[in-house]
C-alpha cells in the first residue's frame, strides 16, 4: 500500500494471458482497512491498482484506441459527467464536485479534448465518442451508470443514450440541444437581438460554425464570455478565471467539432427512443439553447422532466451550482425537482 498524490493505492503486477494481452478484472474486496475496494486493470501503465472507493483517482486510461484522462471521486451510485466544448475539458464540470457526497463521480476528457491523447481529430465521431464512453464504463466495472452531459457533452449523452440504452440508469441534459441549428444559426441571432454589435455577431457565427483559426479560439471566447451568464460579476469572473487556468483547451477539436461533426446534426426525430428517466435542465438566459428548445426536448423525451434555472445563462452549473445540484439530487432520488429560485 503506497501513497501517491494523496491517493492510497495498492499496485500489483500485471497479469498476462496466453495471447500476451492483459484484461480488465473487476472484483470487490471487502473489509480491507474498513474500505470496499475495487480492482481495476490500468491498461495504460500495465499495472493493476486497488482504488479505495471514495478517494480521488486520477489517471490516463487506455480505452479502445485512445488514452483518456479520467478522474473518479466520491462514493455511491456511478454518475459520469460529459463536458462541453468541443475543445474544452472536464474542469468545466468542477462545480458539480459536491455531488460526490452521494455519487461516485466520473470525470473524463472526450477523445481529442483536454488531456486525452492518441487520436487524430478526424476520429472525433459520434460512433467513437460514444463507444469510448461505454468502454470506460466497462473498464471501471459499472453495469450501468447515470449520464449527465453539459452543452456539447449533452449532445454526446443523447447519442450515447440512443446507441447504448442498456448502459444508462438515468439521463441528465444540462444547457444542451438535440439539433445543432440552435447554436450555429439561432445563437448569433439571439446575440443580435440582445444588442451585441454586428462585428460580435459575425464573430459568434464564425466561432460556432468552426470557421476560425486556432489562434482565434481564446480571444473569441473572451469576447463572448459575457453572453454565457445571466450577469457576469467580479466573483464569477475570478472563479471562472481560476478554473480556466487549470483547463486545457484544444482549438483543433473546436474547429473540427463545429465545422464537421455538428454540421446538420440532429436527433430530434429519435428522441422518442430514449426511455430512461431524463432531466432536461438549462439556465433561463441561455442564448445557445433557450427555454423554448428545452421545452421541446422535454416534450419529445418520453420520460422527461423540465427544470429551468432562474438567474442563469449557458453555464448554469457554474452560475447557480446549488440550484443545479439540488435538482440533480431530487431527480436521482425520484422526486419532482423543486422550482429553482
């Protein structure tokens, strides 16, 4: 038993099979220093490690043809958090960390995003994004998990629910859409209605259609930052600036995502296939995916409830974390979410 970056880990030697390959092994070991321990094969570094549940685990895991950056915290039923972007990373989901008091939270970076490595950006397809997620579920030893996706992550979550319905217990869609038209065409129009300059509106249209150069990503995000919030105050700005220092952005993923993956993308005609309990949630002032689209999503999903977070924009988990966390807990407990204030 060793300590590594604050994580208690027991490392064993790799088990090799006749064909020279290793395999994921999942088993429960009870009453080891009072903890329940899960045995996971880490295919990336060739070791098998025992991770104490409830203690943070950070690693690069070999999943299919890529190396995914993964963090696991908390204890309880598993809840995977799919970050937005494209071109962002799991840090954007940090405001939801308090949920670790009730759930085992799995944060990870999509292929070609954040700290995940090993794949060309052209491999960022819906087939690969969803297959990566389900292979990660299997590698961590979960039969099913709840899935929460924010923004672009919500689109991945919808595609995942359609492809792997047997792998979900619950679905949570936060500030997201079922049709890319809302961000690529309607969002710039909303900015114009809100009084943004013609130049800013044109910049937004280029940004959300992948028509920028890599060097334009950060300055464009800063230029549009105010639009993402109900009200951008100093404390919120400082908080998100600190998060931004930890975040690894990938301009090539943003450009490919908006310019190719999302072009003409829609699942609106397939929403009726998703049968799991679903929470549709968004900020009242979300300019990308406004309440009228959230109402359509909730209406077309057979087992969905709708929660609009007041005094929040596109980043509701960051702007109103207590309201979002409470809504998630009530939904997962099978309660009707209370009206957010």
